[in-house]
């Protein structure tokens, strides 16, 4: 059974029909990617799953439970966590304080301590800068912090919105390597990315969004070879 399933989702912003009845699923232990041009509805889709935007119609099912009418904090507590576009860390809090904000729903002190150790192993640079203010970190370090803050909530599904946006090419590779590593440790990931080649290269399955509709889907390796995808998104 899929861990996350979206069925017939419609989302409006006023009179604008942003998402037009899309359906897709995310299988346990997979990296699933949504690709598409700017304005295709990718961010809206993630925001709706996270409870930040309310759908007009449709179902969002997580681990067999309908979550489309739940508030964001409850969805987060259940195990669906969003790393937002633009990182959105707390610039006036230290790295450590940002991480602890990610664990605000948790009471297990020993588990939190273990997870901090795991994160500092995953991102040694954050360990070196744990007392530094988030706003003084480089773009790449802020992205690492945004991912780590989400991991502190112990997500069952990690949703990432444009994690490579605005990063230097060498850091983009690093971010994709981190996503692969998290997945190899069992993390289920729903990824939204403008870097279609990078995203499809590390994903198991992909969906192509165009103006609020899913126009193509398939195993990521097949989408990489698809002529339509090559022309529109891969710059080939």
C-alpha cells in the first residue's frame, strides 16, 4: 500500500484553478519526484499535502488515514514534513535552536539527543557551526539546516521543495547525494525540483506537472529517455 496517496485533488486561489484533479502516489521507501515548469503547481501540491493550503475537492491519504482537512501541526506530528522552498530557517536563532524547533512536537529527550548526533554526522559543517546564527550561514549550509530541522521531527515522508534552488553546482550535487543517502537509510521522499535531470537521476518514479495537470508519469529512468521530457525539461 502506498504511504501517501493523492486522489482527484483540486486547489483554487480565488478564481485561479491551480491544481486540476491530480492523482498520484508515493510508495514506502521510494524517492518520487514532481517535475514541471514554474507555475505548474508543484509547490501548491506540497503545501496542500502539508495542510498549509486547503483543497476544494479530493483526498490526501497518509498511512490509510484522510489528512486533507487536518491542521499543519497535526499532519507534521503524524509524520509528513515539508522542507519549504527558500529554506525558511530562523535567521536570528542559532543552528542548535533551529534544530530544536524541528523537534518541538517531541518529548523523548534521549531520542532527540541521538538524532542530533546523527544529524551532526550527516552534516559535519552544522556541528562546527552549532552556536552560529542561522542567518550568517552560507546558502548551502542553510539548506542543510532546513533539511536537518525537518529530520528532527522524525518524518515518515519527507517532502522537499526545490532543495537545489540557488545553490552552486558543487553544492547541488552534495544536496542530491544527501537525498540519496537519506533514502538508502529508509526515508521516503517526495521531491519537487526544477533540476529535472538531477531529480530524475536519483528518483524511483516521476510525475510531470503542467498547468495543474499530470501529463506524464513513469519510472524515473524511463522519463529521462522520454523525448517530450527531454525537449521540455532536460534542455536536450
